[in-house]
């Protein structure tokens, strides 16, 4: 589900960038930022890394176990859905004289989200059937938190922007238990005068 959401987002962003720059090349790539040895995953400049940096449970929604009628004699109980938000960083790779191009590419990302504040099945036909809609909001990060973020990522700062992607519903369909249904109740006549 997470992969499907981010892959759909990256495809849509690439379509936007191709139109904006008049190119056929995919400039955005869903990728780790660094390899295990600490080197950059993408070696090319003028590229955009799209990478998940965190996820959180949606604070406004709680899932509850659900019960389904199996046919009169039992109910199936399944785990509650998990509602999560993704924090995604968009990093413009550049070196030396290509720095202005990285800033233009980053501006294009912000423009993309101003135009596409949400994606759904109507404006993104390839969006997974398990995802109803994704919405986006820019995350404001102060300088100290930004420094900590880049330290945690294990690399030096590069032009970037972080967006919160709301909201994925991860809904397991696995049945946890089956319980007998209450077919009818009988009044307790000993309690009445």
C-alpha cells in the first residue's frame, strides 16, 4: 500500500515535470537517499529523489475491530484498519554549476502540489484500487529540526521539501475470530412480580 501510493505520486509528478520541461526523461525517482555504505543512491545530477522519511498514525481516527455477519449463526471479527500519514522528502540533486537547476526542479515540485493538492481515481487512473484518495500538505520545518533531520538521514543538506501525504487506510481482511451470533433473547420471567 505504501509503495503503491508513493509510486503513483512519483508517476504523476514525472508527468507534470515532463510537460513543464518539455522532456521525455523521468526526473523524479522513488529511491533511498543513501546506500548502506553512505554514498548517494543516485549519482546523476538534475534528478529528484522521492523518499519516505517517516509515517504516523492519523491522530483523528481510530480503528475498531469489525464484525461481519457470516450467515446467521456466527460473526467474523477482523482487525481494525490502520489510518496512516506518510512524510515524504523531495530532494533536488545538484552539484556545482547545476545548483540553479536543482532550485528550479524544487520549485516545480511545490508548483505540482499547488496544482495537485489531492489525487484520486479520476485524476490519476493508475492509483491503486485500495487507495481512495491522497491529499498533500507542505511540512514547515525550522532550521534546528532541519539540521537534525539531515543528521538522521546521514548526509549533508541538499535542496529539499517535505510533504505530508494523507491518508492511507491499511485494512487487513484477515479474520481474527468467529463468534456465535445471538439468535434470540428470552425474557427472564423470575424478575417480574
